[in-house]
C-alpha cells in the first residue's frame, strides 16, 4: 500500500468536510480583516487577535487537561509551525502592506505558495507530483492571478515591501512542509495553544516597536476580531494543519488557489464590492485547476 493510500485510510471522518469549511472560513477572513484594519494598526491588531486566541484556548486546556507532547522534539515542531505560519506568514504580510505594497501584489505573490509546495514536496515530504497535478497547479495559479489582477492594482512600492511579501510566501510554504514532515497527532487544543503563544510572543514586541498601537473599539472591529479569532485562528488553522497531516501537502496547498475567488464572492455579499468581468473566468480557471490537483488517480 502506498503512502497516499495510508494517508487516506488514516483520515478521520470529521475531516472530510475540511476543505470546504476551511476555504469558506479562510477566505472570509480577508473580508473581516479589511473591516478590522480600519480601526487598528496592523501588527497591533494581529497581536490582539493572538492574545484573544490564547485566552480562549487556555480555558478548555485547563478543563480538558489534554496530553502534552511527549518529547522535546515534538514541542519544537509545534513551536516551529507557530513561528512560521502564525508569526511569520501573517506578520510579514502585514509588514508588506505597511511598507506600501498593494494588497493585490501581496495576494499575487503569496498565492503562488502551492507551486512552491509542489516543487519542494517530492524532496522534503516524499510526495510524488504527477503531470496532471502540475497542470492543475498551473491552471490554479493562472486563475488566482487573473482574479487578483482583475480586482486590484499590482504595485510594488519599495524593495523592502517586496522582501516582506516574499518572506510571507516563504514562511507559509515552509510551515506547510514542516507540518507535513514533522507534524504529530497532538491534541488540537494543546497544539493551537503552543503555536499561538509563540506567535503572540513574536508579534506583540513587533507591534510595540513598529507602531503606535492604535485601537478604536468599534462594533466593526469587535466583529472582525471575533470572526478572525474563532473562524480563522481556531477552526480554519486546526483544519488546515489536520488536512496537511493526514493528506498530501501539494493537494491541500492547492486550496489556496480558490481563496481569491471565494474572497471576491464574500466581499460581494458582505461589503457589496463589485466583481470585475475578468474575475469570473479566473474563478472558473482556478476551480478547474483545483479539481485536477485534488482528483485521485486510478492507481
């Protein structure tokens, strides 16, 4: 039996709906983040988000007393994923925006993460990426780029802004591959608590050093914070890491191709933002690419 068959057998039943739930929650996060950043500095808002997550997770952890990682290596692996995915990806994304990079340019760069995972997964995670999956990755990248370009101005303000965006891409790619190679079945409450504590320890000092830490406690900010804490930081990230652990990194990463199209549709419904005509064929192209990546071969 090959590794893919073992991974499919080991996948728990509750995770079968994971891709759809993750895609919806993760994509909606960009819309609610846009609302929240109107009333708070970016890194301050990120640190506040992580502080809320740690506070919320501490209660079930004290009540459930889930098993702790059994070895120092397991602790290090949890901390590394928190450092790369939570602190690295989000902090570098926010810093890129703060340095003047347009949202479209940041999205265009970070949406190429599935391509990087596909290139590196054979060597670092022992996955085989066949021709059909490569075709799907190419179509998905083209579709995501089409949606982004149709909606946004692609502007690189400074070399520093570009560097931060590339570091965000590298951090998410490294976090995905690290979780696939070293991830263990630690209780999700313990895993999330450790990872977000690491992220908070990184982002809070950055916010203090780089920002005036402005926060206006408006209903919009509170609603945005609630969605990002519960929907993104607790539910969506738990699903993402579980899907990577029980599946194939290149397939799971391909879900990010549909994030720009799904975000566009949610923004239409929530913020009444119009959808440019060029975005529609881009959505179809991204969906076709995701289908090719996610389909299982006959063998």
